[in-house]
């Protein structure tokens, strides 16, 4: 039977990725799936070397051999302790310019570029320089430290489901404050599992009332044939 190796970044497990993979298994029982945790940067090399066939990640890393399909632009939130002074903005939201002097926890500590460098680039593009940055190994640890009063942390909205106690998640209002969730495939790969996984993405998104960004990509995919 065919084996499909799927790379993923761990923060996506708190979102809809598990449902997408589960649905794919139900619809394609003949395909054996191997899930491999690897950072977005590592996924590019893994795809080229054939170690994985699909990669779910959060970064736009351009590479001529890789095709990125943006599935969803997930809103970013600022995780704070519920008694933090920024809690007054819980309903209204904050701009990145309002938080540059807060002790900020960035994750993960992995091969760059990663989600930490992505967050830093959001500030840089606005001409902002956060003054107190600390790199933390991974998202759960970062949120646990926020709950302990160590600082604040910018996370994708789905991180709210991790369920760390005593935290508030404040919307970030800047236009570019979203994390693009994308599917990476080899450019010349026109295997049948690609439209199948995209169909699962659409189905799961629909049940959660998320408008996917992929209709045009599905059409684009057919034009290749």
C-alpha cells in the first residue's frame, strides 16, 4: 500500500490539522500515513529529499522546488496573564506598537527562520523594536511562563485551545498580524493525494465555518493536467 509521509509543525495540532488528517484516513483507508514533526524550514529540505510528501507549516519560505498553498490566515493574539495591565484591552485589542516595552516570550528555539523570527519581522516591518525578547523552547512552555507572570507572548488564535489557566488572549489589530497556515508540496508533484488532502481541508474548514483560501488553488491544480 502507498505510504504518505506528512510533516507538520507542532502548534498546528492545537488547530484543525488532527481533524483533517483523521478525515483523510477515513476517506483513504488504503493509504498508510506517517506523521513527522518538523519545523517549516526543515520541511523544505525533507520534501526535496523525499523524506516527507506534504508539509503543513506556518511560514512562507520561498524555494523554486516547492509549491506553497496558503490554506488559512489565522489571527494572532497576545497571550497575557488575566491580571496583566493590558487586560483593559481584552475587548478592543492592541496594536504591536503598544507592546514593544513588554517582556516578550518568543518560541520556538529551532532552525531559523521560524515562528520567532516571523514575529520579529512583523515588528521590523512596522519600524518597531521590541526591547525585551526571550526565546523559549516551545509554545506550551511559553504560555506556562506567561501564566507565571514572566511576560507576554504572541500566538495563533488556536493556541487558546491549549487551555493554560489564568490567561487572556487579546486580538492584535495590525493588518499583517496573522499567521498563514500553508501546505507545502514538491513543485512537480501532481500526485492524487494532493487534491484529496485539499478536499479534506475544505470539508473540515466548512464544518468550522472557516472560509478556506484554496478554491483558486484547486482550479489552478487542475490546469496543470
